[in-house]
């Protein structure tokens, strides 16, 4: 069953007086429970694809559906509500607020829900426990390593229990050991918790942790390769 359905998507941007085409009729599905790595050169449309799936951007034409919901036609208010329930987004730069503790950073998405303080605290504790940082709840980002910051960002992405996790270069700023820990965590979220994972990466070793590798080149899907799940 396809969790994400992208059909005949065209996407162009204005650059000065010119129109730059990113996609000219892209169609692709991402199955429920899949773990996909998106690879390709800079400018090939990898991050744009994540943004379209998350509703952070809209296609020029064509449709984007997630769990049957037509994301490409939602308004801003609908998108905010839908995104808080459905999507967990992890950025390369972590995007943690430096004045908040790990616990407070992870809790942020839950402030958009109707959960009371006790329930929010329980969810945050579970999410930080899953990423192995239950003992770092009161630490500020400056007191954490890069790998720990990224795991806090992943905890924030999963705290509302979304079905779909999107990651844009999640290991781009990490050393080899931290990268390995983060990628192992993503594999666990996929295999044990059945989260659907779509990860943009330039790193072949990171991509090899996925079940499927898709290559984008100039907005065109040029290769589909099955990765060796569990390879390091």
C-alpha cells in the first residue's frame, strides 16, 4: 500500500526573469513501512521532493497525497494541523532552540495538540528514551554533542507518533560514530515501529542503510536500486 503518492508533478521556480524547472511530470510512490534514501547531485530536486511531501511547498501542477490526504490542495491552517499529526521532519542543521532544554525542544510539536501537561511529559519521556537520551532531558543544545543534538531532533520528529519521517541530510554534520548511531536509530524506527522513512543523503554509506535507494538527476528518477538493509 502506498503511503505517499506523487502523480505527474511539475515544479518550477522563478529565478530573476527566468523559470527554472525542477520536475516535469514526476510520479513516484513510497510504500507504508518503507525506508527510502534519495540520492543525486545538488540541484536534482531531492530536498524539494521532501518539501512537497511535507506540504512546505506546493507543486506547480500535479498531486501529492499522503495517507489519502491531498496535501497539495490544503490551505495553511489545514496543513499545520495535518502536519502535526502525520509528518516528522528532521533537518541537517537540527533546528533546536538554544534557549530550551532537550525536553522542551521535543515537547514543541505537542503544544499544537490537546494533550495536557502530564500526557505531554509522558510522550516526551518515551521519545527521548527511544533515541537513547532519557538522561539528557534537562540539557541544553550547547551541552550536547552533534550526534546527541540530532537524536533530540529525531525525538522531536517522532514525539507525536507520525507515520512518516522525512530527513534532509541527517548525517551531513556528524562524525562517523555519530552517523552510525543515528542511522541505526532510523533503521530501528523503521523495523520495530514500522515508521515510513524518506531520507535525502549524499552519503552512500548512509543510503545503504535504507531498504531502497532512488536516484534523482535533474528532477528525473533515473535509477531504482535495492539497498542492503543493515549494511554499514
